[in-house]
């Protein structure tokens, strides 16, 4: 069975198994202070990461897998999404890919993605434009040898281009509250680079591809169980994915009067 952990080479069957794995590698975690406590981040040379969330009391809150790669997408960051199960460490963002003007909602398409390091951003000043590093964890994935093969297998309408993006997580979108949405998408794109990687925590393999799709590039990671053929450079991949990312240039609200305390 695949999940977001096995997608980066960490196949686990229970919470207890994950806990034991983290205990064995606790000395390898980097502590990152944030407004709600701290993150403990494990990272590998290949790009796989684990972000553990610890509150100010020292209690465990959760853990999020991530992949840090080469992707880049210009995004109009409109604002956070309201979800009932979010914590102080987790939030999803609503944005528009590749805005075409000063109107940040004029881009290629709207979409939602999770922020892996949400609590490290202080007082974001929405909306703003930023580069985003975006990773896609495959739930389903197909590989095509060429654009011609991809096109020939598009037998049902609407026929989608080889570089296309459908923000499936917005199907139940409520614009008034930015709610009822999830960080999921279906997209297709061309493979610019790819590699089979090994996770040193488990010695398990997983697959990575840098994919050019409508709006920018995305790092795709995949459990080998999902593949019926290898991913290769210049091929086409298509599927459904969970989206998680980092904001590269967060715009922070300006705070006035900070120097006044030094002159009183």
C-alpha cells in the first residue's frame, strides 16, 4: 500500500514503526525554531525530508513528508485556506499560477497547496507574488514514451494537452470563505530530468522527476509500486497528486514603531 511516506522511500505500516524509525535517527534532525514551538527536520542528500512538529510545551503535534528539489513556479499567493483540522504548524494556501498582470488572480489557473513550514512565516502580507518550490506526491501516475503516444490515448473528451493542470482540490471550493478545498491536482507534463533515488533511513527506493507542466515546473515523487513502466527524460507523465511546497520570497507585513522602545 502506498502513502505519502512510501512516496519518498519510507514504507511504514504503523505509527509505532514510524516512531521507532525516528528514534534511531534523532541525532540527524535539525531544529528550526518557529512562532508555535519548533520543527525537527530530517533531510537526505537526495531531497527527501521529514518535518516533525513540536509545540511550545514539547508535545508532539504531527509530521509531514516533503521533497526538496529543483521546481519553480511563479504564484500569486492570495491567502490561506480555512480547514477545520489544521494545526498551528499546518496550513494550505490558495494561489494562482503564473499571473499575467498586477492582478494576481489573472494567472493560468487557481490551485491549493500545503505549506510544509507554515509556522516559520511571520505575519504574511497577503496577497503577494512569489516563487514557489512545489512537490507533487503521486497517488496515481501514468508514463508515456512521447507526446504522440499520450495524444493517441486521449480517447475521451475533454482531451487534455500534454502540459495541462486541473486543480481537482477546488471542485468543492467556497470562494467566500476559501474553504472546502484540498491540496490536490491532476496534471500532465514533460519530464525534464528524472532519477531513481534511495532513502538512507530505510534503504527503500523511490522515483523523482522534474516535470514541466502548464504554469511552471514541479518535483514529482512516486512509490515504485505505482509504476507500470520506468519514468524517463523527455517522456510524458500524467496523474493525480498531493501538492506541498515552500514560499521562496514570503512578503512580511511591515511593523512600525519598533525603534521607539530604544528612545524612551
